[in-house]
């Protein structure tokens, strides 16, 4: 077991370095194993921003511990943004504001938008990448697990947003020629993310069920940390697991068969209403 970062290097001797946001959810966890399988030396930041589903931070730590136990060293920090982002209004952070349930493309899911969240997260990562680049005299990629399934509701998950943000950050920082965004899932969806994770985990000889049991996608888990299976993010995840022919290893309220039946029903009703 490795207790220190490996010296992952390219042919020219430079470290292949990535910094990324690890929420503890499915997408960012898949991104982490994708980067490890590609040979990157990874630094992760998880953000505590006052989210009601803060159990995701515990899940992120569980996966970091699992990866290290299997010889894959990953640096991990948790950044506390609660005082700043507690000023924002969102169903994910505001007391007495219920998290909506239903299909993930329904208009009411806009209530789960946290204003400017991805810009804040990406800006912190970019600063971390610049600092890492100077510290290690290396090029660094800023990796994010954003994907097309979120484009409809979350404008800060769209390609044009990151194109504009990267341009602004490059203009505003010295040394930015050594930092670039890496968004491997930007044109994909949760199904393609899971399929990519299967390949990555096989390369790394890691257990698919352990990795994804150590994640959570629900915006409204219960007090025991069990996923509701009813928030838009839950339903998107459940349908993705169903599409690849796997049972989600998460502990759902009511069990897998119950939440799968509900998700398929929501998907059918959405399709009927929207042609």
C-alpha cells in the first residue's frame, strides 16, 4: 500500500497532474477513477457549502480511504464555504425550502440550482491548479465531471459556460498557459459515465460496487443517509444503472425494486407529456 504520492510521469519526465472537485456523488467519483486509470496524479477538493446532503462529504472520504487501501494515493482536502454560500437561496441549502421530486428535466428542478456554484468551485480549483503548477513546475488540468444531462436545468454545466470561464481565468492569471480545463463527460450523460467507470475500474482492478456504494446522488437523503430515490438527481442515476443492466449498490429507502419502478414510472409519464 502506498502512503505517499506516486511519481506518475510522462515520457518527458513531467508529472501528469490533475486537480478536481470531488463531491462524493456518482459523476465526480467516476471522474476520479477515470483520471487514475489515465495515469494522472490527482488532487481533490470537496466543498462543504451548507448542502442538506452533506453526507456526500463522508462518502467522498470513504472512497479516498478505499482507493488508498488499494494502493492508489489521492490527495484530498475539504474546503469550507458555508459562511459565504450560506447567503445564497436554493432548495439545496435553504432551511424550510423543500427539495423538489420528479423527473430531472422538469422546470421545478431549477429550485435545486445553487447560484454561481460551479463558477465558485471552478475558480477555487483553478487557483489550486496554478499553485500546484508553480510548486511542481508542471502543467495541470482542472477536471470536472459536468455532463450533458445537467445542461437543461443547470446553465453552469454547459460547454459555452466553461469556454467563457476558462478564457476569463486565463486572462486574469499569470501562469495560466500551464493550466487547462478537462471535461471528459461534457457531451455525455450518466449512462455513458457509468460505462466509462466500468472500464476505468477494470483497469485499476477496483470493485465497482464498493466505489459506487461509497457515493450518494440524492439531494434529500433521510437521517440515516439512505437515498430517497425520488429527487431528480436520484431518478437520473437509477435510470442510468438500469440502462447498463446493473443494480445500484446504494441503500435506497424502500429498496432497489421499489425505486426502480418509481423511476421508470416517472420517465414514462415525462415521455407521455413531452412526446
